[in-house]
């Protein structure tokens, strides 16, 4: 151990030589080289991704200890070190930039070194004494970056879905359904091509959005099923070199218990290592959700536009002042934020697709990019939906008077007259109404095209805007 400028150092060695490592650090020489090599973005590994990697190391240490592949005391020390990280300790030690060595070797060794050095301390030894606990020979026994990282992306994705997106999506669906019930009797003018259309129920707009999100939940859950097949145990190239025959089965069992997920070994370990298709599939489902979330956020902004010169059929809850110069202005900021996040998710999806096709032979070296973009997409979508629900959707109110005025004044009401007076007569009535300002009702009665009783029945907005009974379909 050496000292310089009051800092204590230890000497570590790898295949390239020796380096001084500050003794306060739990990571070692390979992580130090990666930090020097990749000062790229300042983005560090996502907490959920770290969790996934450490869960793998905990499971493998348990299994390798059970199978006699590593000493039991070292197995227990690695497990305890992993538990400390999972409980929030040593998080500042995971420092490798997102844009790093291909396949994720730099981050993987960062995890191995942190757990090895903490395990050494727990055993009463000093950090850096890798003859006792070695990052490669013990923490990484029977493993390779090539099977650990794709497994970590799978587990990280499943954790992020369970922790973030699924609860937020369920909350948004419930809030939209509640608003659908609250606004059931609010009749507004529909609009197609941003032009007047037949009347609809405001409540059904919200129910439609709830249905759209419900269908996306099913699509994402279906895609996520691919993530439960693990290639862990494939080792360097998918052959299982240097692994115990029971290792991959037992590790899948332990990881299933630790994550509460139905994990099992992939039927072909080489295929699980080479193909990024499961990640592309989940990312595509996220992109699909993002696209509809953009549409919903734009609809909310349109319906709230104004207050004097727009639709103003609904009021989004004001959450902050909207202008640095115009007093009293409130903007639909939660909806605006939603669109921005969704655009980012769509961009990540494009990056994931490009990275997924960039593999060669036994490995895809673009996995660090896929790991960050996929897990980050899940988490920011979840955070966005939770914020949009709590700070926007739940507080929306309807301007029932304005909605009804637009509905009653819509020229598209003539659509209901088609079966009774014919398309050409209906078009002539609409044209005269637009030119003269007279109501459709007055013109139809003036021309004696229908009786007052029949006209009242046909132009009943309550009946016109009622959706069909789904039970009878």
C-alpha cells in the first residue's frame, strides 16, 4: 500500500499491468481503466440495472456455493455484499459510463470488483487481496459478460415493468375510467379532420383512452414474457463451458425466488445470447404505447385550449404559472411533458433496433446501449404516466355548457337527417345554415322537410351520442 497527498492507495494488477487504486474505493483496476477510457456522457448505470446485475451475482454465488464450485464462506460473503448493495449501500461505486466497452464488460467487472472487495472486508481481509476473493474466479465463477449482461437486461426490464410501468399504467386506466363515469352525461361536438362531427359523450372519450391503455398493457405483458427465458449458464459462447451441469437450472430457480418472476433457462443458450429480439419486442410495445400517449396528451391540450380563443371544453388543473411575461397564464405542462418523454422513448426504440441488428457471430456487443435505453424507456414512461395521472387526469373538470353549445351548433348534426330527408337536402340545409346563421332545426321546419315531432326525435343529442350496448353486440 502506498500513500500520496494524504490518500491511501493499494496496488492492483491485471493482464495489462499494475495501477494504484485509492483504498477508499470498492471497485478495482479494471473499473479504473474503464473510467479513464470512457469519459463520454456522465450517465451512470441505472439503479434498476445495477439491481439486476447484483441479483444475478447473489444467485450465482448461492448456487456455486451449494454445488461446491466456490468455498462456502466466500459464497456467503458475496451474498452478504450483494444484499448490502440491494439495500442501497455502495451505490456510488458503480461508475462506468453508459457508453463503454462492447457487450458491457466494463460494467460487469465493476460489479464483480465491488462485490469482491466488500466480501473481503466482510471476511476480515483487505480490499484488493484477490488471492482470497477474486472478482473473476469467485464472483464471476461459471459466468461471462456474454451471458450475464443479456440476462441482466431481461431481469432489469422485468423489474422496471413491475416497479414502475405496470402500477402507473393501471393507475392511469383507473383514473380515466373514473372520469368516463363522471363525464358520462356531458355531450360535446365530435371532431374529425379538426372539423365539426356528430355529437359524442365526453365520458366516452375518457373511456376510449382507458381502453386504449388497457390494450397496451396486454401487448406489453405479452412481449415481456420473452424476458423470462434466461441464457445464463451459456458462459462465453453459449456452450456452458466451465459451468456445473446443474448450474443454469438452479440459478434460474433462485432468481425466480429473488425476483418473484417465472424465470427458466432458455431452450438454446447460444440463441439467447445472440438474439436481441426479446428486447426489440418489448421496446416496440413501449413505442406503441408512447405513440398513443402522445395522441392522448395532444387531445387534452386541444380540449383545454383557450381560455377565450380555443375549445376550453375541459379544464386541466393548473399546476404552475405558464409564462414569464403574461400574467395569469396557465399552460398544459403535464401533457406537454408527456409528449416529450414519449418522443424520447420512440428515439430509444430506434436506437435499440439499430443496436439489435449489429451483432456478429456469437455476440452482440451493443448490449450496454440496449440495456440503458430499454430500462430507461420503461421507467420514464412509468414516471410520466404516474405524474400525468396524479397532477392532471384526476383533476380535470368539464365545461358542460360550452360542450353542449358546440354540440348543438355543429353542422354535422345534419348527418342524422340523411335517412329522413336525403343526403342532398341535408347538404343544402347545412350550406344555408352556414351562410345565414340560421339553425338547422329552423331551416328544416321552414322547408317543411320534417314535422316538428319527427325532427325533435331525430335531433335528440342524448340518443345520438349514446354508444351501442356492448352486451348486445
